[in-house]
């Protein structure tokens, strides 16, 4: 890990700086600091020229300008030598790390997220059938109930993943936005409970039942990210609360295939609360207030987006795969 970081830092060296004192008398070159002392030589570069180069490594002179002042020396050769010095702790690159604004980064992550959603989730068996359904033959009643049951399990545990970021000290505006969001969001499971009560499922029965493994995987992953990588967690909120494309398609399907009004209404109310409260914009609001995000974090956000969308896709596919064949709606824990 350490050598990789050093290699990538030195590969883009911009403002090299000696860490220690440099002695160069035209015949030998050496650098020493509290930890290391080393004589430096390059087989194809004389000590005098090497000394000239190293004298200019003051953390203020750009690598390009240093090399322009000694055109007779190979740029690649010196770069290799300076990189080796970085590895031994005798040199650092004083250039500030590359970074971009929060909003700029988020727009890139949103593009990636949308591409992955279109390639996977929007094409999965649940949403394909939901969008095309005209009757219960296309979209079994239990699958419709299943979506609300699993969403209930998710919302019932929303504090698992929202709570860790309520105390996020990295950015005050982000923390305040998260707190306001949680105040609106808390208790939304009660809305879905109304739908489920209508089909004969009680609060106690739901409490004594277990979510699908795919649902719990999503919940646990979100809780892990909220604890360990809050910035990535913030990117997921926009998708989960989103533009409510999924919920709208679900409600449209429910109305088209003639689901009971008392079952659909609370789900619709929840969807409208998300829209009215502009919950889909929360992520943008948070990232607008992040002045800079460094390159390493950007790479991490990109990498984890793939896993998050896979988990979200699996959540909906899991609902279809289980509820389209299960003979019972709940998986009780009381009988275990
Ligand atoms: Fe909600
Ligand atoms: Fe919401």
C-alpha cells in the first residue's frame, strides 16, 4: 500500500523538495536528515549536474522548470532518481493534492449511477414486469405486497444507516441537512404499515418476521458506509430517495392492475412526501457545500458505486424471486 502511494505520488511529481540538508561539492552528492543519510549518484549523470538539479528541488520550483535548466540531462532518468528519493524519505512533492469541487464530483458519480441503473436495475425482472403489467398475471399480488413489506423492513431500520451521519462533523451544512432530512424521514415506516395492516399484516407479525437477505444486505451495507465512509453514504441517498421513478412506476402499476385503493394510498402518500420534501435533492444539497474532494476519495466513490447499485438491483430482483413463488407473505422468526 505504502509503495503504491509513493509510486503514484512520484509519478506525477510537480514540486519536488529535499527533506534534509544537501551537500554537493562537484564530486559527491549526499542528503541527510534525522532518519536517513545517503550518498547519491547516477551512473550516466555527473555529480555536478546532479547537484545542480537537487539544489533546485526546493518545493517551489516546478519539476519542468528544473529540467529546462539542465537540458543535457535525461528527464526520465532524473524523474526516476527523484522518485527513488521519495521512496527513501529524502524527498516529497509539495504540490497540493489534485482535487475537484463536491458538485463536480457528484455529477460524475450521478452519471455513473444512472448508466449502471439503466444497465441493471431498470432492466431487472421486477421493474420490467412492473412497467409492462396490465393485470395480476403479469404482476402477482404477492410481489406487489412484497415490495411494500421489504420497503417497510428497510424504513423500519432507517436509523441503522441515518444515525451515524447525524453527528457528521466533517461539514456543518451537510450535518444540518442530514438532521433536517432525518426529522422528516423518521416514522415513514408507519405509512407503509397502514398499507400492510390493510392486507392483514400486523405490526407485531412484521416485527417477528425477517427481511429477505437481499434487503438486509442493502441495510447493512448502508449502515457500514454511514459509519465508515460518510461521503460515499451521502451519494446513495439521492438514489434511494431519488427522483422516485421506481415508486411512481410501482404506483402506476398498482393502479393499472387494480390493487385495492386502501393498500396503494399510504404508499402514494409516502412517495408524495419524498417529492414534496425534495428528498431526491438531498445529496446535491450536501455536495454543493463540499468545497473540495481529493482524488483518492473520488476513486473510492466511483468503485463503491458499482457495489451499491448491485445491492440495490439485488433488492428488487430478490423481491420478485421470492414473492412470485412464496406461498406465505412473511417469514416468521417466532417459529424458528
Ligand atoms: Fe421516506
Ligand atoms: Fe424520503
